[in-house]
C-alpha cells in the first residue's frame, strides 16, 4: 500500500493529495476521521486498513531536534504497522528487521526533506 509522507500545515491539501494518489478511492468518512486527528497533532502516522493507506504527516518540514524527534517517533509507528501487516511480530529475533526497516524509512524521508529544502533554497 505504500507510505505517503506529507509536510505542511494545509491539511486539506494533504488529504486531497493522498486521495489523488489512491485514485479517489478513499471513503470520505476515512478522510474526515484522519482530518480530525490532524487537528490535535504535531505529527502523526495513521493507517487505514479499510482504505489501505499509511500516512505520515507533519505540519512542518523538520529542521529542529524536536521536529526530528517527532519524525522518528512517527517512523517508529509506521515501522510497526507495516511489518505487523506483513505478518512479522516484533521479537528479539525480528528486532534487526525492524531496525533496518526504520532506518530505510528514515533514509527515504531524509532524501525527500533534502529535495524539498534544496528547492526552497533556490527560491
């Protein structure tokens, strides 16, 4: 199902882009529930098992240690949900797989952050 990552305060734009990426197949009730959750969060990971999406959202592009701490916290949630859906239970024996998955997700998001930052610097 993929992991959709969005940075920005415009929650409606985020959900519109998410629904576009899912080819308009997300139920409005699911989008409404996600929007309500976004209202009281500095960042969040949400998984919809009904509409099959994983969303990691933060209102800002991380720059400070606190913002990166929030990002890592949300990546932790994403890692657990994704691997749990794949049937992998987190145990001492599977811990390395969880660590590698979390590292991979962070690396990909860090690449995205750098691309966005580079575009903002060129403006």
